[in-house]
């Protein structure tokens, strides 16, 4: 499935600083995959919905993520038709992105959230109609609640983590930026890892520590995450390793979050015997009990 996944993997990690050739290459492979491997007819049958999403979103990120989710579900149904599998699982994430970015008081009546909910409704309809005679579970992995406008937090993301690390004198093998404001760095040795951890731990913006730094205890890897959430002045200075840098040359405010995760969720289910309330990890036990 790499032909399907390489494009969204690359874009989701590098959308603030995408390189033209990798984007063209992975996009080409994505379309070739759809033609040769996926159920192309089912995608063509939804061409009006796809064109609608492209037109309404003007290919902003939220529209791209919705397109990916819809096409992925069509691919998923195509694979299920070809394969005699007993258990099928699909995860879609566009709603979470839209809730984080576009959840306003009137967003249920207009804008990205309305279009997103309409698309999720079509996606669920496709899945319900296809899996109409088998046990079914639909659950939200992480619910969100709307954040009041006077208490929103700003999420800052690195524009190009590799360039940033080289500028501050960190030696590394590779960097894998994650979904939001965090990344993994891989090193050639434990000594390199520990040296990088020491440098990153000194980073400050004003009097605030910039990163949470967590070296892995069993590998040459560390995790780091931006932990500054306040709105910063445009001329803010980053102090790190006894040197000063313009903060906004290396970081960008991605969103003032309109939705935040809460620890409660809901399940729609059919042909299972589930309790009214349960911890989320017990869902796995109910699934395995069904198969046993």
C-alpha cells in the first residue's frame, strides 16, 4: 500500500516546506496506484463528490484531508470485495483536523465543518451499505470539545526541522516530523543523541522553555515537542546553545486551536453485546471475544 500512503505521509510531515520533486513523484505514484490497484470504477462513480470538495475547499489542507479520507474508504471497500477477510479496520482523521482548526459558533451551518460532516456522513453511508450483514463498530478514537475563543492555545510547528537542527549545531542521521508540533530525531550514536538532548533542552523563548525533550533509553533516538502555547510577538527571539535566532524564521503558528481532545467517546455498534459504559481498552476484549 506504499503507493497509496507515501504521498500523505510526505505531505503531512512537510506541508510547511514541501519540495517540488518529491511532491510530483509521490503524487504520480499515488495516481498510478489508484489506476492499477484500487477500485477505480467506484472512485469515478463519486467524481461529483470529489469535484465538489475540490471546488469548495480550493485544495486547502482540510479539503485535501477530506479527499484522502473519501478515496481511502472507496479503496478500502474495493479491497474488502477482493479479499475474504474476517476483520477489517479503517481509520479516518479529517474530522479531527477540522475540529481543531474551524470549529466556530456558526460552523455547523457553513464552512469547512459543515462540508466535513456532510462528507463523513457519505463515508458512513458507504460503509454501512457495504457491511450491511456483518457485525459493525464505529467509534471515535478521541472526542473533542469546542475551545472558547478567549482560552485558545497557539500550536507552533517547525517549518524545516532538518535545516533548524543544522543551524543550531545538532548532528543527526535523519528527522521524522510528526503530525503537529513534535518530531523524532535519529542519531548514529548515543553520544550524538545525548549531545542533541542537551542543546535542545537549553532552548528558550523569553523565559519559557521551548521544547520537551525525551531521549529514548533503548535506541539512538529522541523525541522533542514544542511546549510554548502562548501567542508570541512577531520579533520573538529564540535563545539556544548560547546563540540567538529569530523564532519565526524557523517556526510557524499553524492554528489557534478551536477544538481540544477530551477523554470521552461514543460507539455505534451492531451485533455486539456491549455495556453502557466501559474504558476504551475493553473494546478490544469484546472484539476478540466475538471471534473466539
